[in-house]
C-alpha cells in the first residue's frame, strides 16, 4: 500500500474506532452516573453533532484508501484478509449510516420536543450499534494486523 494511502487509512481507523472506544468506555459511564436524562440526552446529541461529521470523513477516507490498492491489485489476486477487511468495513459503514439516518434522527427529534423517554430509547439503540461497530472495528484491526499470519 502506498505510504500516503496507508497513513490516511490508519488515521481514519484511529479516529473512528478510537472515538467509539472513548464514547463507549469513558464518556458513557460518566454521563450515565452524573447526569439526569435531559442533560445526558442533550450532551449526547451535542457530542454526536461534533463526532458524526468526522466519522463521515473517516468512512469515506477508509473506503477510498482501502479500495484503491484493492482495485490496483485486483480482487482475485488480493490476499484473503483484504476481502475480510472490506466485508467488515462495509458492514461497519452500513451500521453507521443506519445509526445516522434512523436512531440519531429520532434522538434529535425527541430532544427538540423534550420527549425524554423517546430520546432514551433512541440513545439506547445508538449505544447498541456503536457497541457492535466497536467490536467489528477491533475485529477489523485484528484481521489487518494478523491476517498475513493465516494466508
């Protein structure tokens, strides 16, 4: 992989997976312990409003920087772990798009109308999907770093 593409690929992964790890393991437990539901839901809406544009950029960067070497090599000649990374990356991207389009929109609508129970449900769905994507992200990192051992 060309060094610039590799840098862009890794930077996107660090931003996205690192951001999910921070949100899941650090921010979520503190926010749940210290904030009442209205304040917690407003916090998460503001956090996502800042984080999600970065994720869009990371997703596009990761997909483009990963697909260019794959197209250059050719699907048939590409190592099998590249195919697994592509599958996991597409799955993660689809999950993110779903989160952005469905539960995040519901969260913003609930906050705007001060419907705290609906906001809590939407935030719970987002939490579940971020947890899934976090696991898939670590699996992708494992495939990327260890895949050559099994080729």
